[in-house]
């Protein structure tokens, strides 16, 4: 199928397929969002995590359980954790982190149950419509400066550091279909070290590139193995700079893969208008994306193309 410059309007027609990427919700979701996506013809919905306003994701998760489109999600660093646990993570308090991680497995199971048909992943592999692989990366990712939520990840997955995480992700890549998408909470290293880079540190510019090295390793493995990695979708690093409100670059391309940061926070205005998500269109091996803003009446208020575009070689 040749490249199409048209913006597809249906989920799957003539080889073109659309996916919705929903960035960090942080409490900003209501029944109108659910109704909008249930009316939509997206082939699938992908949630990058951070459902909770701060902590406490179950209220949003129960609303998401009413979604009728196929949907997948990864937990963010605010999901299935307590306030004290998040504090311990932010402060790098290892002992407190281990103590407060007790019960995290149960909280993750509660979150998965509350999400109902929305499948909650993490170090997992699924198949999207049209046979596209979905690799869900390390859950609860929070940045490369510390291996956050280590005791939970070690207990649940046997993964206790970035090296082990990279190995687990690369093993999943080797099992993945030839064409795939990666769903992550934080994005990969390698997309820039300035505060306005897709995953650059804005809260402390001296920290530079705040993307995750284990995810970068998985991407390198996908490329080296000849797979067509259509897109890597993530969030976590919010679009607005925390210090001065400047806008972040939210899309990148390395000539093989499209990278999207979907964390437009808050994802709607106070009056309930301008609800953000990203529409990802896959037409053969051509991938395009646009930001979509939906009004509280369910109508589309604006569409903004997210450049650059990428053209992959045909999959073998
Ligand atoms: Fe977030
Ligand atoms: Fe986050």
C-alpha cells in the first residue's frame, strides 16, 4: 500500500488503521470522553498511564472500564502507589520505598480489575488489530536517574535494575511480530538532552536526557533485528515546562520509528473543552500522527498534524 497524504477518517479502511493515544490523564476524564471514544472508529486505544490526579487511580479506572473499543494501558509512576510510596520514590528513600511497596502487587491487581476490559500491561506482548505487535514496556517508569519501584518490580517480574529490564524488553522484542508498536510510560533515551526535548528534564535541566536507557536498548534491538517499529508512544514528561511554561517538542523520528509524547496535562480545559488525544494513522508502513482536541459536546475542535512523518521500508 502506497503512502497516503490523506488523513484517514476511519479506524480501518483500505489498509489504513487509526489508533488513539491517550496521554497522562491525571484525573481529567469523564463520561463524555468515554462516550466520544465509544462512538469513534479507532482500531484500538492506547493509554500511557498516570490515571491518578496524584495517587489513587481507581476512580478514573472505573470510568475507563465502560470503554467498548479495544484498549491497552501501562501503569504510570502515579498508579497503584500510595502517597508515601511516591514520596519515597521522588526522594530516593530506598528503605521507605521498600516498606511502602508492600501491597503494591495487590494495588496493581485492583487497578487491573477496575479497568475491566482495558488490558493493563507491563513487560508484556499483545497483538493489536491487523497483527501489529504491542510491546508494553517497564511499568511505573519514572526516569533514568534511579531504578524506581525496584522492590515491586523485582518481586513481580524478577527485574531489579536497568540491565535486567533491558534484557527482559529485548527478549520480548525477539518474540514480537515483524511490525510492532511500543507502549511505555516514560520515553526512551536518545531523543535530546535539552529541557524541550521530547523526554528532556525540565524540572532540572542539568539532568539532560531523562529518557530511559532500557527502553532505548529495546528499540535498538527491534531495529537491529529488522523489525518495523512503527511507533513508540509514551508520556510522563508533561508538555509544558514546569519552570516557565514553554512548550516541549512532542514528536520525533529517527528515520525508522515515530516517537510520540502524549502527556498533554491537563488534557482538557477547566470548562471541559479542548480534550486532547493523539490519532496515530498507520497506512501500510507509513505512519502519521495528529493531536486531536475534542469539545465537551463531543465534536472535534481542532486537529494539529504532528510532524515529522516517517516512511518505513516495506516489512519483509
Ligand atoms: Fe504524568
Ligand atoms: Fe508519570
